[in-house]
C-alpha cells in the first residue's frame, strides 16, 4: 500500500479505495456516531485545489455529515510541476491527487464533464468553451443524486474569484440549486433520480490576502477544533489532504487553533444559529427510523474498544432492520455505512488480488481470494461472484485462519479495456463526451474486476464488494497495491509525434511503428501507417511475438510520394490472424506512474502528425536549457536543427559560442535556481554574437535571477483568446521577414491561448513586435520582446510555442525559425 489511510472505508465508496486498510476502534466508534447523523453538504468549485479542505474535514469528521466536493473540472489545464503531462493526462493525475486528498479528509469526490481548457478571464469566455446547459445538467445530476441539505460554493457569481472558471462554477451552482428542484428541468434524468430541493446555498467568503470578502457581520463559525478520537485538529488533517496536490506543489503547513469560516447566503433562507437550521439530521427523517436510532444508541453505549467484535450482533440487527424499511436515500446510505462497520468491527479480512498488473484480452488471469475471520465472529462464506464466475460455498471460517483459493479466468476479447470513462469518446474542445448518464459525476475509472463475497454473520446473509487489486512485494517499499488493468492483446506506438516536411524540398523521413505483445501472438501479420493521403504497409507471414516483447517496423516516407497536403495524421496499425485468433491493434497505452498516486493507464489511437510546411530555417546548432519539461526540443529536431540539451553541468562546461542559438525551456527560471550562476556567461555569449531566447517563466516564482542584458519584469499579463487579433508593430523587423515572411495566416489555428506571462516595464533597448489583447482588455505589447546586445540578440517571449509546436500549428514553427535566425550567425 502506498499511503496509510486514517479513514475507514465507510467514508469512501468501498470499491474505489486504493488499498485495503482497516479502521481502528476509535474510527469504528466515530462511525457509529455517524450512523445517527442524516445530513449532507456539497461543496462546489471549479478545480482540484479550489476546495476548502479544512471546512470539508470539519463537516465530515466533526459534524459527521455526508460531505461531497464537486469539482467541475479535473484540472487538465493547470501547471504540472512534477512532469511534462499536459491536458487530459494532467487531468488524470490531478483526479488521483484529489481522490488521495478525499481519503484523508473523508469527503466524497465528484466531477462534471467540463474540461479545464486553461485560464479564462470571465465566465462569458468560460461558457463559450463549456456547453453551459450540459455542465449545468451535470451539476443538477450530482445534486439530485447526492441530495445535499446545504450547498456551499467557494466563489461568488460576481467575479471576486478571479478565474472565469471560478465565477462560472458559482453561477452554475446557484442555477442548479433551483433547477434540481424543478421537474421540468432535465426531465431525462428523472428515469434515475427525483427532483431535489436543497435547503440553502451559501458562498464561503474568503480572505486570500489580496482579496478579503469576509466580514464579521457574515454568518460564521469555528472549524479549527481538535478531535481527540483522531488525535488531530481539523487544520492538521486538512493540511495533509491539501498536500496531496503534489503536481501543483501545494504542500502546506498544518494549522492549529481557532479558524473561522464566513458565509453569505445566496439562495434559500439564511441560517441564524446553525448552518443546518431547519434541517432535521436525525432518524426522524426516515419513516420507522426512531427504532434504528435507539438500536444505534445502545450499540454506542455498549461499545467495547478492546473487543469491537462484540458490537457485531447489534450491527447485524441494525442492518437487518434497515433492510426491512422501505427504500429511501438515507436508508440505502446507512446500509452501506453499517456494512462497512460490520466489516471493520469484525476485523473480517476479505481480499481478492492478482500477481499480474494486466488482464490481457484473450489470455488468462489468476485471481487469488483470501478471507479471514480475524476476531472470530463465526462467519460463514456462502458465495463468491466475479464476472461470470459464480461459486457457492458453505464454509465456516475459522477464527484467525486464512481461507484462500485461486481461480484462473479467461479474459474474453469482449471484456472492456480499462479506459477512463471520460476518455472513451472523442472529446469536444470544452468538455468530455460521456453518453452514459449513470457514469456522469463518477470520479474514477471503473475497476477491472469486483468480487462479491456473501457471508452469513449472525444468521444474516450480507454481500460485500471488493475491488480486485494487483499486489506485489517491492524490496524497498514492501507490499504494494496497484489497480488491475484490462488491456488489448497488442498495442502500438507510432513515432515520432511530428514528422515535418518542408514544402517543395525532396526528403525522406522515417516513421516507426512499434508493436507490443501483451500475450503470445503469431500468424499472418500486417503493420501499417495510414492516413487519408498516405498509406504504407508491411506484410509478415511468419510473424511471431512472445508476450511482453515488441518489434519495431520502420517506414521510409518520401515527400515526393505525398500529395500536396498541409497536415495529415498518420495512424499506426497492426493486425494478426492465426486459426481462430484474430488481433487488431491500433491503440497505444500511456503509463503514468508517480509514487504518490495509484498507477494510471489510458489508451488512445497513436498518430504521427505530418506537416508539410512552407518553412525556411537558418542557423543549425541549438543549445536547449531544460526547464520544467516541454516538447519543444523534439519539434526543433524535426525542423532540422541539431539540439543539445543543456543541464547545469553542460552550461558550466560547454563553450556556448558553438551554439547558433540558446533557448531556455519553459519555466527555466522557476525550476532552476542555478540560472543566476550562468547569467554572466550567457550575456557574454550574446555580446559575442549569440542568440539567447527565453521562453516564459511564471511571474510569481522566479528563482533563477535576472534574464536579459537590459531590465524588464515578467508580469502576469496574458492573452488567453487563441484567436485574438495580432497587430504587427514593426512590419520591417527581421523577426517578421527572415527567413520566413510572417503574415496574419501564421496566427491562424492556434490552440488554447496566444501568450502568457508577458514582459513588462521594458528598458528602452527592447523592441516590441506584436500588440494583442483579450476581448474587453487593454492592448499589450509584451508577448515578444527583442533587444540587440553587443553583436547578438536577446529575446523574451510569452508566446506558447510549447503548446503550438506539438499541436502542429504551422505559424508557430515559422515564427520560431525567425527568432532563431535573428543573429544570422552562419552563412550558407
Ligand atoms: Zn481554481
């Protein structure tokens, strides 16, 4: 297990828990108390990290409410401080970080289909990308399912939250507050859920230092208390939760002592004494519930911390009585909690695991089942169900003896691969396409296998669901649990990501297709690269590839054989057939592994983006200072440059004059404190005819010191409209003319944004090249600034080459080639 969880499973959805941990007697005691609380609260904001973890912790651990956090997005557009994953991949990482945080603070996690497409300045811009009605329907859906008594928003509808997504999240929450109760809104959901009227919605006002929206006349209460049962204060637990946002670098200190939270009611009757004024959070909510409350009270009164199993008969009686009540939201919720308490109090070990990470379509997987009645409550195993395997037993489990067995199961080709549900369909620019209503809101991928164990305890048959994990022992980390993934028999990798041809220049470039066998494959095989304008294939009648091996096929692509295309996407394909066994592979599998989160796998059709560009280059050798990690060096190589990656060692050692241009990777000045040590050397390089190009660093976090020969500052100014009009301030400047003539066409087809972290307060030696602005904002000239210094050039640019080059945007290539040519160092 990777993370010690201080929670017991009843605060989580059982089947998504990362590793199998058991509650202490203190946790069980708290869980018994919680059985008597029938209240729920839903917090709504836009991103992973927006949520107020201290407030969530207080609700779930002190008030013992069912507590949820709906983050509209998975944080796909944020910064990544731990690797080069961007977009959906970053969303996958941050999804897992958020789930780790929830395992600590005890809240449940939900998402909408909204995609975090990057910064937006106001909700109007946000709603241009998100389909507002669609995302509203998701918020309504989560409310109708979760049925919160109280909704809390992190941000106001009036803009003080800054980011357009923030304001949009508050607008949607407040509209959904009304719409969820209205049967005429989103009636298609009423097949599964009922309209739901939340009692009140409040904005959790904030003091972020620069903006203080709290005031003493607002409704407020203290959430900074200490919980002796847990041995922690809510501020301490909250800090542990928040520090899970590692891709954001959000480690925070633990706070102790009074912590007031303030609220402004935006819908429903404002509270006067308690947030839950006029909400009954007792068993009176449930018809026939008074009896249950008494049973719970007597269980609590007699709870024995040394022998929690003594409560099991009472818990089983509660479980039985709950099942006799008519179906209702709280009955079902409390049945789940009671089952988790029975499991925890009895110390019943129920596990299912594999010793292989992948269940391969067309191959077998062995599942190991282990049960142990560790405190001897006298349980009997009746049934084990997993997929189509259904076995009846009648085995009395002995006290503290492992009962284990294994089954080898065939993984049919029809078993769905383990693809996160939100990536199953091609996404739109502003949201994920999810067709199955029931999946919307779910935080995580569905487990590959779930085992249902049915046990008889105290005369009652009780089903328990357990996710099947991959378990192994690492010599350093010890026992490790990871998810099991269902994978296809073969996957392919097509490389490189970009294949760049220069128009009217004959050239041959190589494309590669790697075939990976996830099981033994043999027979007749075809491997191909394929696009609407170009196909090339290779046939192998004696194909044979052993499990876990791979073969790479190379394809020489001759530009003269290509039609006059602009861009095309070349996909890698593979198929093989032998007797009845036909395997067709075109998906690539991406593995994302970090120590703080469970392994992530997802699948996508791997393509090679072929570009046919009217691109001239000048200069040859480039030194690239590695920053936070970006894909610009690959693009530079495709453009025909020789690229040397420069880490601190090379910067110290190498004679920089050998490079025609030196480019600092994105956020070099944020990640590399040592940049300041090489300032003089780099300026010397420029003075002697070099060409030093610095890509953006974040304004608030510059650690690498001064960047250029003349003064300027990096500001937070940005242009997030990727179609913003661009005015050429100096049409005669070489950067717009040599070796490529830059025109308005070069600013077509950009993605996500134009430019971030502009240069500002410029020394008069700088020349500005472009003027641009977002709708409703003042024009800014800081996206590209160039200064001549000695015989060379210095450039700072916030233009997002790191996004546009991998996306194959032609204008970005042509403009970057011109910046690289500024010093015209080499004569050809
Ligand atoms: Zn945010």
